[in-house]
């Protein structure tokens, strides 16, 4: 969560910093701020509104400078108030922005108070800026090095000093940070997206790195024990961000990203002509043959993708699968098994809970690790032996859409690869399933053409306070995902349930005011699902059904039906989630909520 942009340049850096914040605003939008060094003074603008308000402040107050730091915040320590908004100052000499959480900030705070430092915020970040000031003796780099030796927890920081006009120091531990190399200007950011169009050359910092940035140089030091050694990190060229952040003809990024899913799926499957373990890494063949179980670890939407994969793995590969919420797994006693594939799923590859759970599993001796991720340079990719990179492209809407469907496609490929390595996938089955996968993008287009019909339903949902989502079998996790989407962006309370559980509690909630969304594929559980639907109608619940062709479910009083394409078998969940995304989106639009930036949420959860 949160976003950092900082740098040193030959030109006024403020427009670059604020435009970078605008691009990272989806990562945190409780407040934002910028500080620059100008005429040996620190100048600052902060707001608890959005980045546009910050831009207007900087223009009105004439804030400009050749070096500076900026931040957009998702609140952890302290409410979204000006006093808690970054950048934080110490004695108007040192300025700091920070992503992450400092776990030992309380004893550090007391230590600094005893030395006479006055704290004006509730944040853990303020201990960093005062620590840097306490160590500063004319060399900002040395002060930051001494500071990070004292910090426990996760941090990505950028630091500037009024006495060092052309210098910014960055440091990283368990939070993403990159150095961006330009022409007579260099930068630090939490995501390359912030600097799209400014440069395409990046150095991805590793844990323990401290970066010394000047307009014409960038030096990196890495911590070894209590010492720092200067090192060289490779430069990566990252292109293609600009088109991803253009809204085009769409009203919101979420809408744009929903309609990008056919292309994202095609891109994710590009070059995969047949099932082979080689696409997951050179060790995949051996690992897939050895494993006896799969343990999937993830959070949120990625967790629901894992639940779908459990059905696939056990049905097609005949491999037992457990799916764990990352924040729960690492804090309970579990039974390790060295023959288990530990699979993490993450859009960003920087999800703090999932990374910590991965490390926990490895510490238990489970070293057969893999990740499915949308960012090839992420920490999760670097810390696992196998990986598959989805090609969803930049996803700016906080509520994940195309990241989810590309994760599902990748998980299905993995399932087939494991099944093949274990001799459980016939050539005929492989050919049919791969043909179905290649046809999915076209089928997705057909579903997305239902948008206007779904939009008509949204006005009904916008007037309600609650909703139930029902699914059976592999579509139960899709019901969970549909409910999550509605919660995230419309703030309408929604719950997903296995339809068979209706009589075991949720039916008590059903009345004429309760819309019940039903995912109704034409599969072996259809007749049982129809019985569940009758239970809803008997209690005057209003049914909204997404059903496949051939189900013989028709619209009637109290039953609203939208027809999907023919049943897609095992791949049906990838199609059935699309109308649920559109329903959530149009309900939120009807309610007037901030679709792309829902309250209290942020895109990349890099803190516990």
C-alpha cells in the first residue's frame, strides 16, 4: 500500500512527483504530500484530499525545486489527518516518506522523546525522520545507514535534507522500491508505473539496499550485518506502461479492465501450444512428478482463485490440495510435508502476508515453491523456484478483475501440467481442454455483450442493503468472488455461500428485500441448484440468475435471468465471474461510490 516518488533533476521536479502520485493514487488515497528542497529550505504541501488538490496547492503556493520526495498514503498508524500525512519533517532539516510498518517504533519513540524530540503525529514513520536527524552530521547517506540498522519491520523510504540540495537517499526492507535512471535526473519510486514516460530504465532494489541518488549518479549499498558494501544491481528496461494507464473510452479503470480480460487472457496463454511443465521453470518437471499435495497460500481475490484451483487439481490431476489464507497460515501450527508444492498467488507479488507465509512454509522445510504473479520482477517471483507470470498488464482499479481471470487461466495450465507429469492426462483430453482455453477469449466477448442487461439489474441492487450469492461446486468460489466485488466497491453487504448450505442458516435472511444472485451452469449439480432456488422463491426472495444455455431456467415473477453461452465445463468459472464483476461495477456507479478507489482499501497490500 501507499506510493513513493522521489528524485533529483536538472529541472523543477514537482510536476514529475505529483504526476507520479496521480498514477500511484490507487495504492493509497487517504492523504498525500510532497516536499522539495528550494534555496536550502524544505517546502511542503499536504492534503487529506486527492492528488489533484495537492497539485493545485503546489501551483498556488509556487512550490518548486530540483529535488524532492512525495507520498500517497493508506493509513495504518494514525487517522487520515494532516498531522499524519507524509512527508514528515524533523527540525525543518530532514524530510522522510515511508511505506511499510516499523514494528519497534514505540521504544524508538520513547528513546527519541528522552532526547528532546517532539512528536506531532501518531505515525510510526516519524521515528524514522527524527532518527535520521539525530544521526545527521553533514552526510545524509551515513545518517540513513545508521538509522536503518535500528529499524525492525518493513520499510521503503525516501529521505531528503535541506543542506544537500541535489541528493535523495532511499532504503528498502520487505517493501518494493526501485531506482529509475533518467537523463541528468534520477528517481526513486515504489512502482515503475509512477515514472512511465519519464524513463524506462530501472534498478530493482533488494532487501537491505540503500540507494544514494543524485542527478548524474546512482550508487547502491547493501547491508551485510552491521556494515554496508557498495554493489552493482542490473538495470532492467520496462516499457508499455503508458497505454495501460490511459482510460480511453471507458468511464472508470475497473470498467476498462473488465473489458480487457479477453485480451489479457490471450496474452497470458500466448505461445502455449500444448501442455508442458517447462513453462513453469526448468525444475518444474521433476517437482511436479515428486509432489503428493499442493498447498495454495493467498489473500482476497487471489485466495478465491486458489479455491477454484483446488477443484481442478483434485478432479483432473488427482492431487490433494489445501488452500490457506496467508495471514492465518503463518500463525498456526501446521503439519509440514516436504513433498508438498507450496503455491502462492498474488497480483503484485509483494503482498506482505503471502510473502511472510511463503517464508514460514520454507522455514518448515517445504522447499518446492511456486508463484503465479503478474509482476515478473516481484519479491515473490525471486523467492520461489517455479513461477508463471500472468500477462494481465497494469491493473489500476482496486477491485481486481483481469488479474483474477488470468490467475485462473494460469492455474488451469498448471493443473494440466501436473496431471500430464503424473500420467493422468490423456492426449485426447489435453487437445480438447487446450482448444477450449484458446476459445475462451471469444466466449468472454459474448458474455461482456450482456453489459446493458446487467446494468438494468444494478439499479435494483443499488436500493438494497444486502445480497446473497449462491454457487455449487467449482462455482462456489465464484459466488464468493462476486460477493467480494459488490462489497468492495458499492459498500453493499454481500455474502457468498455454497447453495447447499442455504438451509443451514442463510435462508433465515431471505425475504422480499433480499436479492439472491445465483451462478447456474449447466452441469451435474444443476437440478440440486434449482431446488435451492425454489427455497429462495418460497421465502419471497428475488432471484437473479446467470445460467448457461440449455438449463431451462426462464424469467418469471421474482426470477430474473441472463443467459450465458454454452457450458464450458471445467473452464466455466472464468466465464461466470465476468457478469458478477459487471453487476458490482454498475451497482457502484448507480450508488455513486468511487469505483476505482473504494474507501478504506488500497491496491497492493504490502503491510500486515
